C-alpha cells in the first residue's frame, strides 16, 4: 500500500509539473464531474476512533479540494449541471464540477458549509429521510458501532441467532472481525441485505452487546439544519428512507424507499427532491425504472467516471473521496494528489476503476 501511494504521488507530481493535468481537464469537454463526500470533520484520526473513518474527510483536505475546484472548474448547482447534460444549457469553457454529500450528516452544516460559503460554492446533500429529524442513527453507523463492541468483547458474530438467509453474510462478517477488520465486517453484513434484514441483524447484535451510546454515533442533520443548508446554497436530494440497498427490496418497499423521501422533503422544506443518490451506490434496471416513475429527474451512482452531454441521467458517474486519497508523505493533503484525484488522472491511467453499481450481490459458493 505504501508503494502504491508513493507511485501515485510521483505520478501526480509529474503530471502537475508538466502541465498534463491542465491538458487532461481541457481534453474532450464539455464534461460534468460529480464529487461525493459523506462527512467533513476537524480531525479524521480522532473521529476514526469512534466511527467509520472511511467516511471522513478532514476540513483541511476539504478546503484544499474546494480551492482546486474553484480554481480549475465551473462549480455549479446540480440542477444547472443536469440542464447542461440534457442539452438545455450552454456549456462553459471549462468543465463543470458538482459537489455532493451522502447520508445527511450534521457535520456537513457545521464544518463543510462554512468552507463552501467562504468560496460561494453550491452543493447538494442527499438525506436518508427515515433518520432525518428522528434521532435514529444511520444503519451502517449503528452496525459498525455494534461490531466494534462485539470485537472489543471477543464476541463471535456467528453466535447470533439469525434466519438461514443471513448466515452467509454473518459468516463473512465473522471472518473479517477475526482479522480485526471492523469496517470489512460491517460491509460484509450490510452489502448483502435489504433494510429489514439489516435492522434484524442490528437488533440481534444489540441484544448481545447493548445499543450504542449516542457518543458512539455521528449526528444526523435535522430539518432545521437542512433549512440552514438551503440558506447556504445547498440543494436537498433523496437517499432512500432507511438506506437499504434498493435492488434487494421487494416492489412495494422499493416504491416506498423512492417515493416517501420526495414527499417528506416537500413537507418539511417546501419542494420535493428532484435528485436521488442510490444508497450504497447500488441500483439495477428495476430501480432505475422506479426512480423515473416516482418523479426524480436524475440519480447519481458511485461509479468513478465523468459525465458528458447525452448521458443517462439516472446512471450519473460520481467520484467518492476519502481522506487517504490526497494524503502525502507528511500525512497532510498534497496539492499534486488533490489535483490528480479531482482531475481524474488515476482513472485515466487505469489505476482506479469504476465499480458497477448494478453488480450482483455476493453469494456463497454453492
């Protein structure tokens, strides 16, 4: 991993110094680059001791990202970018950037919004309506906290009584936990379950290790927070009701997961959500059809690719960023890495790839 990071830093430094990144930005346009974040926090290492580090970007790194985007791109609201992609808005000379946040964490208001406002940059936050204003944690945060508790107490996940259909993800999670990989255990559990099964596993774990304390869980924005974000130039999109993987839901639950957030957001904020972020980045043809049917104008994936006019607005590519993407040898954000990541150097060179959101869930070898 250290060698790979060194190679990327060397390539980024060379590309920036030679002017190759500017050529890359200007070649083949106009394009829309959508960037995805979850949380912005003062210190990733401190936050990582209590929650999912991999969802965090530091305020210092995020500021570096914003400075690069403001310097090299036209940063637009997502609505304007969709008009460009649909051929309804004239393209600017430079590529367009769109900034988004998934899950609806409160630290977007506390830490990200001031940095965006200082640069007059717009953004979109995709909220999970079943957790917004309810005091309930996001399911992945709850399960991660429960897994951490089980790990600290030496409790095997396979000791939990669950229906047969959940034994396989529980077995994979148990192997990850034995290897000390709490995040891998969480991913193994939630990567193959719908929302109801994720709740069931969470309840089963909680019965053994106790529900997490609020201090173990990152705060979710409430409706007042979202009103403040609207004043800061944010748009509010939807991210499901319960953050379940939509392809795994039955038809009735799928429609509810897509339609209810639009109605709830309209009731609280005055306008239904026009855009959707697929929870976990997962979708399939059935999900896309349903999203169109209930009234969304577009949906973003987590597939790392740029978007060009005429593309499918319900399969928009998006680059999701984490702290380690831009850390240099000093542990601080390296300007060359920031530029290379945001400009798509590594995907262009084949060093990173778009993971399809419509891939099949993992199943046991039977």
